[in-house]
């Protein structure tokens, strides 16, 4: 049994929307009250309250405030659990010597939604061929909300939990389904072995020099985003015009996000279906979030350009692509090889003679002084990771996370030059 998440867009009527908003308000109130209770108990009595203490007073709350009853007992518990998680995360980080922020009170506007942690109090229905209905509550107070969305797992999929979210004035229902392994599997269309390199200019460069460009929509809308943000910066904070621009920016962000997610879903599905081996660099988070400003001793250059929107918008797509590749590769039976970037250095290594050829980020071609190979930079990295995937034993192959014990130990950097035959495969 696997778990898969499916998101439906909800189209509540005005009255249903009002009611949902009211429910979110109550969940938010509960969250804030529970947070206050914890703070008070600690300040006044030096006592800490845990999740179960708070869960046990829920029946009293429901007796005093009957409007909480229709939200469902488990959904209320889940909101308390959400607070408990916030506290756990806070204490974990304190213990680790970090300086986390204390769990905050949330305004109703920022409270994103609520969750039914199990399969009761709601139902997904597929009355016609397409579309769906999400039914919340039971009896005559139940609310059936029109929804749009579908999944490929067939009738055998069992709904497990439901999250109702409000985002940017729109409503979504995210359902976790329990799906059999067979229902997950993907059909194979080809048996290729491919090395891929993710980049900013082209989304993906393959080892044969072919590319998948970034979707045009994103490129075209970046200037508009910059323009809107600039306009907003000139308005008085909190004014009508400021808010209006804020809404426009949020809409554009959402739209770009939607287009990008759709694009990444389609391309990763196609990749795993057509490949038996996919090689790429493991995603190093510190690389992605490294500040362009550099350190005090070694300030970065071109800070504005690097830290720009470009980077923010594209880089968040890489981790999404990696996540999708990871689970889709399993579904399609594709081997996903993740090279260790720091040990392999795909962008610095010559794909023909395996020497390290240092180059700056701006240098877009790989020119090897040792063997004379001249190749487009990203293509060279794609070839290098593909060779790495085909070379068992020499390195870091196929292990996304080294064991902790091994991580501390520095490995000698001797690598065999791979047989040239491996390249042709
Ligand atoms: Zn070379």
C-alpha cells in the first residue's frame, strides 16, 4: 500500500464559502486559545501543558460553545496536534542550540485551514464521470461542495485523510489516498539511459546536448512580477492601492506556481516512463540557499542579480523536480542515480579524461586543457553524471545519503578513469 496525495479545487457556493470561513475562524480561535493556555500555565504556575491535557478539555469546550460541535472531534484534535507539533519543533531546535521563534498566535487571515486526520466526518463522491463532490459533516447539516480534480488510481483507492485549505481566496481539498502498488505503477515507453543537468537557462540539459527549455510563461512573466513589486513598494503600506497590488502579486505568484508544477509533473512523468536509468546530481540544499552576499571576509559579487527573483522562482522548482523524480522513478521501475556533487564535481570534471577543470559559473563552455574536449558546460555535467551512474564501485554511486559514520571520514579522491565504453551506453 502506498500513499498518494490528490488535490481537488473546491467551488463552494457563497453560503458554503461563508460556512467554511466560519469553521476556519473557529479552528484558529481554538489554536490561539490553546497557545495562550500553554503560555499562561507556564508563566503563572511554572507548569507545562501537553497535548493530552488540552485534548481532554475539548468536550467541555464543546458543551460551552456548541458551534464547535459540527467541526468534528477529530478535526479539533488535529488542530491541537498542530500546535503541539509547533512546540515540539521549537523545543527540538532549542535543544540543538538554534534560536527558533516561539510558536506564534495566528490571525484568522493567515490560518490556512484544517484537517480531518482519518476517514470520518467527510466523504469524496464521484457522482458523474468527471469532477467530484466533497461532503463534510453528516446528517442534515452536511455540506456537499462541488470540486474539480481527478486521479489515476481507480476505484480501489481508499481515502485516508482530508485537509481543507484556503489559499489566496480559493479553496482546496487535499485528500491522501491509500493506493495499491499496482495502481501506482507507470507504463514504460522506452528503455533509455540519460544523464540530466538542471539549470537556470534551460530547465534540463541532456547528455546528448538536447534541452528542455523552461516554460515560456515563467520567463515572460518575471518582468511583470518585478514591475508589480516595484509599484507596490512605492505605495503607502496598508493603503487600498498597496493591498490591491498585493493581491495582484499573490495571484501572479500562484499562477506561475501552477504553470511550473504542471510543467514539472508532465516532464518528470515523461522522463521516468522513457528511461530505465536517470542520472543527475543529488540536490545539495546548502548550495541552493547559499547567500549570494557571501561572507564578511569574502563578499559575493553580482549580489542583486544572483539573489534575484529568477533564482528564487527557478530554484524552488529543482527540489520539486527531484521529489517527483524520486517517487515516480519507483513507480516506473526506473533507477534514479544521484551523484554526490561534492565528490564528483560534475560541472568541473572533464567527461572525456576525468580531470578536474575549474571554471566559474559564468563560463558556459567546458574546454579541457588536458584532452582538448570542447563541450557545452551543462552537457558535459550531464555526461559526467551518466558515466558515474554506469560506473559501479568507483564512488558515491546510487546512495543519496551516505551513512553518518562514513560522512565524517574523508574519502581519498582517487577515481579510476572510466572505460570509454561506458560512455556509449
Ligand atoms: Zn579532458
